[in-house]
């Protein structure tokens, strides 16, 4: 029996999992860009949810794809040239494993999982993917995946990007303590902007804020290069870097806006390949 064919993808569909098989074939033929949010399930201090990294990555992924669709519509281009894949909500989190709630799948399982996804997409005919990670602990593993793909699928375009690190201007404008990062001013501001109801504002407590308060090994780990690591309970009992009490939804909107704009510009270049 001959399978039917279609000429358009339903314009409201942005998620890969909501495509029909016929639409997937058309998306592949149009060299659609796929966006994969990845995060972690780990402690985020006393006031942020365990899924903070997933929530931020998914929010950015959908915002990027929605903006690309709006640009595509204005330019009268092909509908549905970017789709958000189902997210990977567990990540590389051994440095958080001594604090409550963390589920760490480790680097090798994360590498195997994401690599398997990419291989199947590549074998199906897709040729470009952007991974957006809300969790910095996934970056080293994503680098390994990228290098491995050059050996097995050299024509597949595999790109990856963090969330917070892309917002250099908006982050620089934040009032931040000497030590800042995990569950701190930036992450908390982003979560307040995405969904304030997910933030327990009564329990936004500071953690490590000054280098002088850290023991020698923890202090050394704050040097970016050369690099060493410690588990986050050595920084503070609540695993927080910075003072989330100064976070605001307005600051979060600025951070997320800068991230989305930078990724949209990059994705437009990916789509031109």
C-alpha cells in the first residue's frame, strides 16, 4: 500500500513528539533543526525546585523555536523548520549527590543516552541538532559527544550551549556576591521570571558568598583554569553559591531575553547550512 504524502506541517506544532509520522518525513525533507533541552534533577538550595535546570532549558528551547517560527512566517518561509525534542531531565550531577533530592546518572550514561538519540536522528535523515543545557555539569559530556560524532557522523551538525552563560550583559548588571552561581542571583531570577509559583521565596537563603569563607580546596576550585572540583556541600550546607534574596523576575526576563536572542541568531545560521 502506498503511503500518503503531505505538503504542510500543522503550523501550531512546535514539539517533535507532537508531529505525526507523515509530518516527521516532511520535517526531515526540509532539513529541520531539532532542539534538545537537557538538564538535571538535583538540589537547588532551599528555595528552588530540583528541576530548575530542566525548566530553564525547556523554557529557552520553546522560546527559541517559537521565535524562529515567527521569523519564518514573516519571511514566508517553510513552516515548521525547528522543533523541540522531548527533554533529557537527568544529568551529570555527582558534585551535588550529598545534598537532598539529587539523582545523578553520571557522565557515561548521559553520553550514551544523548549519543543514542543523535545516532537515531542522524540515521533517520536529520542532519542538525542544538542541545540547550540548563546544567553546567553536562558541558564536559556534551563536548565528548561532539568529538565522538566527528568520527561516526561527520556530516551531522551537533551544537550545544548553556543557558546562563550566554547572558553576559544581563548577568554583568546583576548585584552579585563575590561567589555566585548555582541557585544564586541569576538562576533564581530566571525561575522567578518563568514561574514565580515554583520558587519558595520564604526559603531563598544565601550560601557561599565570599572566597575567604571557603576551605583551601574549595577556594582553589573557584579558579577556572587550571580546573579542579569539589562536591557542593563543601561550599555551603545548602549548596548555594551567592545570595538569591536579591533576585528579581525583571532581571530574569533580561537574562532569558538575551539568551534567546543569541540562540535565535545562531539557529538562523544553522538553518542556512
